[in-house]
């Protein structure tokens, strides 16, 4: 729709905000436009404009409740927002994903988050256009898939704290194996840190996770991990990082440990 296109293409933040407000009003005031606005906002999540992405995710949180159901096509673009270098985009993406846990796309989102913890070799090799983004400070930028990996680890931790049922499901989806891969990513310290913080919660929650992690890490690394998970990445060596990346942890079935 033309209003969504205006939001995506405009260089004026004032115009973008006016377009966002109009889309929200259309969705709130006229049932005929609800689904059209909803789909238009989902399309905007893939915009090349970080401001448009932020506004689309922010407005989707309101419109999602009005529409009352989620369509599968929202999953991929909202998970991709976690690759953004812009913290305001990351924030809105995380909040939107948390909201979407109440809808029928929960399982797809959880699977996508777990998958994002372990980017493929092809994803790592791919040189993304975002590295040429002039709006990002000229520092040594991590690959977007590593930014996404760290954000996924953080969000899995948030979701695990908020819901026992979701926490158990994430373990069943093999998130422990993939969190350890993130912890071994020597190319991105935030992936290591967020992975470690989230894994510690799972280790202290589920005896079966604790047992498997201890066995996979070995006693020395395991004790280093429990002593200070947040700074483990600063004290472990390359061999220990390789142990994490090449772990074979596999925890199937129902998990014991939660009341």
C-alpha cells in the first residue's frame, strides 16, 4: 500500500512517523484495512531503512493484537531484524517476538531462534550489504549473523525466564548444543557472553542439562563456567573454545527439573 511505501522510502523522519501513525489509525479504525495494514507492516520489516524497520516492528506490536492471529510469513523477517546493528531495531524486534509467543507462530519462532545460534558456513562466508551501511560507525563490525547469534542467545534467556513451558521446549529443540556453539565463537565476544549467561540458567534449572554440559565441557571448563559465566570468554583458551564449538550434546524428550 502507498502509505507503507512512503514510510519505507521517505528520508524525513517526520514523514515516516506520520505514515506510521496513519497505518496504525487505519488498522484501529477500519476492520477492512486491518489485514492489509498488517501485511504491509510485515513487508516493511525487510526495508533497507532502519527507521522504517523500527517503526514497522513497533506498530506491529499494536496491530498484531488487533488482528488477533499471526501469519507464518512474519517469522523470517522478524528473526532477520536481530541482525541489525541498530539497537533500537533490535529492541523492537525482541519485544515483537516476545509478543508473538502468544500466537500460533510460537513454535516456528523458537525453532528459528535456536537455529540462529549456529549460523551455517555459507551464512558466515556471505559478505552482507549491511557491512557497507554508512549509518554504522566505522569500527570492526561483526558479521550480521553473529549479531543475530548473540541476540538469539539473549532472547532465549529472556523467554526461558518468563515461561517454564517455553524453557523446556527450547531444551527439547536442542538449544543447549547451539548455545555452546555460540559460546565458542571467538569472532564475537557478545555471542560468547550471551550464550554463557543463558546456558547457566538452563544448567541451574535442569539437572539433565547440568549433567550433559559437565560431561561435554570437562571438569575444568565446567567449573570455570559456573564460577563466572559472564566473563568465561575472557579466561578460556582456544582449545576450550573448540571443545564448545564441537560439542555433541543432545538432550531429547521431556525434561525433568521444573515444578
